[in-house]
């Protein structure tokens, strides 16, 4: 049994596109968990959902007008919405969660409507299901997509490491950071942009309905077990990478949908961490 | 040129005026205490000096190369965000960020400085503890250590002794006096402790929607405003 599974796996891994998909999947999971901690702490857990719906709407537009490389349409629209939504979150007059909900349902509805009215494809519900749940998208990535994902996730990771302390300061206490002259507005726009990049990437992995899982499960599990910002970030990165690796392996072997499998693994690991946190409240003091 | 000068400043929230006709001038090495009743605009003035809020009229001038990165700030009742995973050390070190520019890590010197400041405020033994597990007074001391780390020229403290036990409060006054005397640090402190204000400060600003008094601490004790306010606070206590 075990031997059969291993040989099946090694057979799959002979194909370069499977290897690429695996690597890209892990990088994307890593990126989303890094930013997930900041988002959860800033009470923006749902921005992932909102943005992914915007990206879905943008994808619909790209499909309808028949653009070759849909990332060129999806990406700028998502970045713009991310900046707008994070701004709205700061503005007391427009409540952040209401703004996110509004933008998210509006783009979902408009996107579906557009696809329904103008799409040339005969299999609309299949297409929609694919974008919403990721389906097998990760295995059908083109070489250009793979390289784009690679480059963008590496950029996100490098930027995150370089600005780690600033991201901490801006997340922990925005007022103090502003008072001592850190360019908080600039960093917020920077964080919004990176989040938008991650969302666009993660859509390819798990689809737009499941993105929040990649963002919140690693962060919540880590916060259950660890008490310093650094260990929370490190643990959630490991958590997310493991979940993605296990999930993709299972998906390949069992032929289950990639996105849903990864999220299920996330959920299981989260349950384990939660139980551990209850059993050993003093685990990992720092 | 003075370190800090307010010229005819008006502070307001959406057209509702809080303080008007405020003019004063601070030199390097001055120690200003701001006193006044609740809601008289003390915190608003501090926030304005920090550029967190714009004055609705008048000018605030900064001299002698006073920049953001040489200012330390302790907010009033700064609630550490609930459920935020951050150790005391991480918080205190974040004070250096204003000076680190694009550098992505802390230098040895910056880490040592953070340690010093933790020792000064008596939280060294808590360095690895998570901030959300500390008592209110301990959190206050942590944020005070952070403020000290950011300050090289000017220290703005909004009710720093609120929430501290009397001994820690005395220690804090002593610490700030030392900084002020030895390192020529300019200090602006909001306090309700008028007795301590006249004891330690060089200047007093008494706010009540208008500045009722600005001058030296000795002058304040002689003035009618000061006399009546001190008698009143003593009567209360
Ligand atoms: N964000 C705000 N929006 C509108 N009005 C405000 C705001 N913050 C403060 N105020 C008003 O401004 C006035 C001054 O407030 P401020 O916080 O400066 O008082 P304070 O002197 O610091 O009082 P305390 O001794 O209680 O700290 C108050 O009347 C308050 O109602
Ligand atoms: Mg106040």
C-alpha cells in the first residue's frame, strides 16, 4: 500500500508541471500566512474574502473582453480595491466591515452576471466553480503563470523580511509609529499592495471562496500556542507550508479538489493546535 | 530660535473649539507640566504637537533640528491591544524604528539601549513575557520604556503616573528629572498631580479652554490661578 502510494507520487513528480505547481503552492501558502498574522491582528480577517471577490469580478471582466493574460486586468483592480478598503477601515465615517461586505458581494454579483451575459464558453457553471473553489487550477497553470507566481511570492517574502520590524510597529501601535515619524500611511499602502498580490496568487491555489482559510488558520493556530510576534510569524509560516504540502499530496493521490483539500488539512491542524493550546497553556512562553 | 513655539494656536474638533489663543515658547532643556481639568484639551494639545492632529488656526514652530525621530511619546491610558502576541522586548525595541531608516534589523547598540530603558523603568525581568499578560501598571512601564527609547531631544508624556503605584510614581519623577538635568532632555508632561508639577517642572501651562497660565513653576505658585487650583486639589485630596 505504502509502496504503491510512493511510486504513484514519484510518477506524478516526474512531470515538471506537477513539481512547479507544488512549489508554487507552497510559496503561496507561505506568503498568505505571513500577512495573515498582520491581517488578523488588524481586524481585517475578511479583507481576503472581499478582495478575492473583487478579483473574481475582475476575472469575469477579463474573460468577457477576452484578454490574453488575465492577471494584467485582475491585478491592478485588486490592488486598487485593497488600498481603498484599508483606507475605509481607518475612516470612522465608513465602517470597514460594511465597506468590505459591500464591495465583495457587489463584485461577486456583477462578475457572475457579466459571465452569464457575455461569456463565449458553454460551461459557465464549470468556469465559475473553478474560479470560486480553485478546482484543479493549480495543476493547469501555464509556464508563464508559474514563473509569475514564483517571482511575486519571492518578492513578497523578501519585502516582508526587510520590513518585518516596521510591519510589527505599524500593526502594534499605529499612533505611536506615526508619532515617532514612521511613514504609517506609506506602510499601510505597501501592506495593502502586498496583500492584493497574495490574494491574486492565492486565488490560483484555492479559489476565491477559500482564501480566508489560508489567511486565518495559520495565524490563529500560532496565536493559540505562542506569545511573541516573531514566534507567531515563524510558526504560522511552518504551519501553512505543512498544510499546503500535505493537502496537495493528498489531492494528487486521492484526486480530490486541491483548494478544498488544503483548507481541510488547515482546519484539522488548527483543531490540533487549539487542543494543544488548551492542554499546555504555558507552552512556548516567548 | 526656541525648541518649540506655539503662536496663537486654536485646537478644535469639527468646528467645536477646545483650546484657543494658546501661545507659548519652550527652550531646550525646559520641563513643562500641563495641568487642567478633565476635558480641558491637554491630550489634544499633545497630539497636536506630535502632528497627529492639525491645529485649526495658528502656527506651531519647531526649531534646532527637532524632528519626529527625536521625539518620544507616551499616550494616555494606552491600552495594549488585547490578544496581541508581542513580548515586552519586542515592544521596547520598536522605539528605535524612527532612526533605523531602511535597515531591516536592530543593531547591537539599539538592543543594548532597549535593555537599558527596560532596566530604568523596572521591567527587565519581564522582557520575555507577553505584554497582554501584564498588569495595567506594568504595561504602562513598558510603554514608558518605549517612549524613552524614541526620545533623544523631546519627551511627551500624557499622564505617565496614572496607574503606577506611589513608589513607581516617585521613581518615574526621579528618572525624568535625571534625564532632564543630565541629558538636557526637554520634557512636556500632562499631569493631575499639581504638587509634583510645581516641585519638578520649570514651567507650568494651565489649560481651561484658554490658557489660564503660562510661566515658571515658581510664578505659578504665586499666581491666583495656581493658588486657587492648588488649594482646590489639596482640599479634594
Ligand atoms: N476625537 C475627538 N472628537 C471630538 N471631540 C474630542 C475628541 N477627543 C477629545 N474631544 C473633546 O476635546 C476636549 C478635550 O479633550 P482632551 O482629551 O484633550 O482632554 P484632556 O485635557 O486630556 O482631559 P483628561 O484630563 O481627561 O485627559 C473634550 O471636551 C473632548 O470631549
Ligand atoms: Mg487627556
